[in-house]
C-alpha cells in the first residue's frame, strides 16, 4: 500500500520534525565531514518543506554514544547544512528539554533547526514511550526521511508516530519505490548480482530473490561456498560449516523453479592473505591452491559477467565482488560497476543495494551513473529479504 508523503499534507507554518540519517563519517581526529552524501540526500525534503513555510526541525543519530559525547555532537552537521542551504541552521545542544524547546521556538516559517544526537538518550534505542512522547511535543507533524534506520524500532522511527501524524520524505519515498519495484514489478530480464563475504549474511535475500529473477551472478567471498557446493576445494577461503549447504539450497531452489540462470566464477584472484602487498595469482576455480583464498573474481569471469549484464533490463547489486578496498582485489567490483553504468546510460534500471556496495560505487565515482544508490545498509538487506521495516510500517498509508 502506498504511503503518505510530504506532498499529501499542509505544512504551512507547522512544526515539522524530520527524522534524517546524518550518521556521516568524519576525517579521523577532526570535525571535518569526510562524506556529506547522506546530508545532501535529504536536501530535497528540506527544501520542499521550507518552500511551503514549514518550521523544519531535523533530528538524527550519529555513531553509538554511551550518553553525551562531545565527539559525537551534530554541530559540524549543522554547519555543513548551513553551507548547503545558504542560510543558518539553528542548532540545539539537546534533542529534548528546555534547550530543544528554546531553539524550536526560535524557528520561523521556512527556517531550519537541528536537534542534538538522539542517541545521547537511552530512550531513543529503547523506543521508550516517554522519550518518544517528549520528542513529539515540539512538533505538529512527523516526517521519516531516514531509510537507513527504518529497520530499527526506535523512538524516532516508530515510537514518535504514536503521537504525531507520520508521512515519508522524498528520500524514503524514492527508496521504497525503487527497491519495491525491483521486487514486485521489474523490467525483465531481471538480474541480481550478489557478493560480499558470507552466504549466511545474504541467504534470506537470495531465497526471496530467486523466484523473481532471471539470472543471479555470484561473487565475493561467498562464491567460495557455492563452489564448495559444486565440489570444488577453495583453499583457506573463509567458509562457515553450514554455508555450502545453504548454497546448495539456493541451487536446488533455482533448479526447481526453472528458467533461472545461476552464474559462478570461472576463475578467481587468490592470495595467502588480505593485504596490499600479498602476492596474487589468477587460477581456475577447479584448481585453487590449498594455501590460498579467493579475494576477487578473475578476468574470464569479469568478461562473462559483463556480457550477461549488457543484456539485462533491471539489475539489483548487493555485495562487492572482492576485497575492493585493496587495488589488487578491486578489478571485479570495478568491472561490474562499470558494466552497470554502461547499461544505465542505455536505459536499464540499476539499483545499488546499500552498505559496502554503495561505498564501492562511490569510491569509483560511479554512483551518479546508477539509477538508484540506496542509503540503507541493514535496512536495504531486510527490505530485500521481504521483511517488514518498523520505520516504514509506521508511516500512514494513502487511502
């Protein structure tokens, strides 16, 4: 059922509290923001509300503080927001109480304020009703624009909706639209590219996707479990005891449904350790040395995957093809990202499923070449698993 958005309500002169995801990274030992993409992602929602004379009250968490922590205050985010908006953002040094109320009372129509880190109070993660009620009392309307936290049943994502009318922002709407369409109504052929370290982390995603896709491409460390399932030895690759059985279940599910092509690496890049200086070797998957581990897909596999991707109309990618943080093991991830960018330019839909995959395409400067790059890590995974997200469920449905 479609959810109400900020387009569907009158916000003029109303106090609108927006749950944003400003959990950004900082340059070590400085107050300098290393990546402000999460801040920029919420700007369309903020600008829409400002243009309609709302009194915009932003709130977010940052990190995992244990009580008040000066290193995890949101003041640098308020400063960056001021620069991006071209107008001052009022900053409250608490998210509830006298300080928050004072700042909110100073916010006029079209103005923006930012509350302090929600997680400075234990009631946030505990979804304490009293904390949620107190947070709600400074606003008239609640907007959730933080898809990255939508899988958490916290006071600012679920609890507050018991006290205020709740709608989605544009970023939340976009996430639900692209991920939802990929699962329910994709243009076909529909391909899932699944990588990352472990099958166990993605097993539910795979089970949910198999009935919906035409092809699955496997890469990353999890390829070892699938190769084991086909009887290949994988050296010292990290494979948990039950993962080959999980992989076999996926293979059987795909075979049972029919018409689903499961592509595994033909060759891989191996080394004896994950290290920038490790000596690498390219081997076929039926001859992986006993003292080596799989750390990337090889050139023949890259070519095969590029060819398959070129013929696809919708691609959902979750999980890198190797340890892309190291140059020696980055070519597979780079190859897939470039292939996706190419088909996006030709009109195909490409969806990057959050987490380390988002980091990979951003590091390659290809994020803007994809149709949609999810801001959610765990939230994207749980959505793709078919699970109900508390932060999404709490938003009012369109009648």
